[in-house]
C-alpha cells in the first residue's frame, strides 16, 4: 500500500472515531442526560452571570447617580430644615419682642389709664390697674404712685347731701349767631331765649371748672339695687370728691337737630369722627361741610381732655332725645317714610343703622341718653292715653337706636306730678316702661327727691332767657354778664 492510501485510511479512521465520540457525546443530550443538563445550566449560569455582571455594572452607574441625588436631596433637606429653623427662631424673637412691646405698652397703657382714673377721683380703680401691671413687684416708681393714690383717696370727702346737687342744661348750641339771629331765620327770638352759643358754653364750662364743679351722673347720685326682699329699689350713692369740689349734672335737650334749624347756624348732626369718637357735622353758610366742636358733646369731650378732673369717674352728660323728627340728626321717624314701598323702607333702615352706630359710639364715649318723650308734648297736661301713646312710640322707634335708658327728661320741664311726690297712672306707666330718674325744670340751685322707687331732679336752664332775665339764679355757676354773647339781640 502506498503512503497516500494509508493516510486516507487513517483519516477515515479518525473520522470514524470522532463520529463515534460525537455520538457518545450528543446522543445522551437528546435523551436529557445529566451531563447535558450540567452543560446547559452551566451555559445558562454563564449567561446569567454575564447579565448579572452587566446589570451589576448598570446598577453601579445608577447607584452612583442616585447616591449623588440622595446626597443633594439630603443637603437640600438640611438647608430647608436650617432655613425653617432660622425662620422659626426669627419668628420667635419677633413674637418675643412684640410681646415685650405689648407688655410695655400695656403697662404704659395701664399706667396712663390709671393716671386718668386717678384724675377723675377713681383711685381704687387706678390702684387696681397699677397693681395688675406684670412687673409691678419690681417697679418702685409704680408702687410709689399707688401710695400717692392711696393718700389722695383717703383725703376724699363724702358729698354731704345727695339732694343738694345742681343740674344745668342747654339746648343745641348756636354756632353762627349771624345766621341764628338774622331776620330770615326760623325763630330768631326763640333761639335768643332758649339757646346758648358755642362761645358762651365754652366760657360756662371754664367758669364751672374754675369754681370747682365736677360732672357727675344721676346714677352717681342714686343707684338701683335689689333689696333683701328681691325687689329692685333706688338709694342714695355716696360721692367722694376732694374738699372744695362740687358735683353737678349736665344735660342737653332735644339732641335731634330738627329740620327747622337747618341753615340757622346749628350743627347738622352727630357723627362718628375719623378717630372713632363722636363729633359734629356742621354745614357752613356757603355749603362747606366741617366736623368738630359745633355742639355740647365734642366741646365737653375736648375740655375733659385738658381737664379730666372736671369729671367724676368718667361722667359726662345726658343727651335727651325725642323721636318725632328722628334722632341725633337722622331721619329715623317711621312716619317719615311710606313703609309699604321697599325703597323707602330701605332708606329708613339705613338712617336707623347710621343713627344706632353713632349712638353706640356716644355711649362708649361715656355719655348717657334720656327719653325726652316722642312727641315733645306736655306730659303734665297730656291725658294718660297720650302719655301711653307717646311712651310706646318712643320705645318702638327711639329706644332701638339709643338703647334702654332709665332717664326721663320732661319736655318743657313739665313734670307729671307736683313736689309732693309721684303717684297715679302716668307715673306707673313711665315706671313700667323702665324709667327711674325724672327731670323737670326748676330754677332753684338744686331740687332733688330720692325715694325707694324714683329720683326726681330739678334743672336750671343756662340759656339766653335765664342769662338775660334772671342771671342771679346762675351766679353759683358763672357770671352771666361776662359770658353773654355780644351779638345777641336784646330780649
Ligand atoms: Zn325739649
């Protein structure tokens, strides 16, 4: 045999061997031998491992970005937290400062208020305010003031006789005498007789103050209380003033600013000023509107700012109001509108709301209201039915605006009974309507009755008539000759 034949045989043999080997290896694979499974799972595992490796690589990338983000987030959160903490701290400091300022203001406010109360002879209230200051224990200056107030209080003298207290009254004040006394005015003579001018009134206040007079309320003279028998009664209330001071009551009638007074130089109405304190609206001759001291209320208020010792415990005056032409300068009379017409009814409501707001401000300012009847008719000569009709109307139309009052000031000063005392149906009716304090007009220096059931007080008119005709009656209070307005015509 030649070499190439042998080579072919060898190759064929090798092929055969390989073939057999291949069979040996591959056949069990198709039959699912364990060796084959091992290989497969090994390959699978390898792929998986690769994947895992791949995924692990991928994760590593994501993880590092996320870590970075998380770190950023953490820093951001930290920054926000710090900022929030700083904000809260600043807020806390601000509130602390505010509290301190408030406490200081309150202390200062309390001190100022106490000083005002003390100036008005209400030392107990003043002392209580001062002792309520948070830093009272460490404030020697405040303690010294308390000692001062205690000493001043101990020097006060009880007013000897509560039936010896004067009561002066005026009507709306004349602002512009030229307009009031001119020929074309509604009633130049009436104004001259029954009215007082702004200038005169200011001088009267000054004179009263100089003579030691101090404003008191009728409620300071006598107080209502519930007796042991459960029945409400009235009794004298002690008034404590410094030696030399004399209590007196001030009132103003017809605080209505009636239509007939328009253009005659009187205030137009009471309003609430920009500072929330009541004041007057006044219309000048040329139509210009101004606000300020055009009637009793703002004049007394301003006088008291200068002289708080002119008031006993904050007492001011009594404003007596009728209803037939509204109240305080507002058209609140029901008969002034056609109430079946919704538009008209709305107008009445608006006037009532405005008047009530002013009335509330007036009361908050320390003034009191009195009924001056609804119709301004003579309660002495009126029949019982007329008194009932009038009183019911006042309660229906005026009381909702002014609020309840136990003060009654008779129109024309005309009292329902004589000096002997109250009895009869008119009195019973007025009493049932809630009135306890009644004022007539009496030219005596003082005239007061206080019983278990009522107080009656005479008043003196400080007007043109009195100042010109019987000025001596006013000598206790002021010198009419030096007060009378030079522009008044002779009476
Ligand atoms: Zn009147």
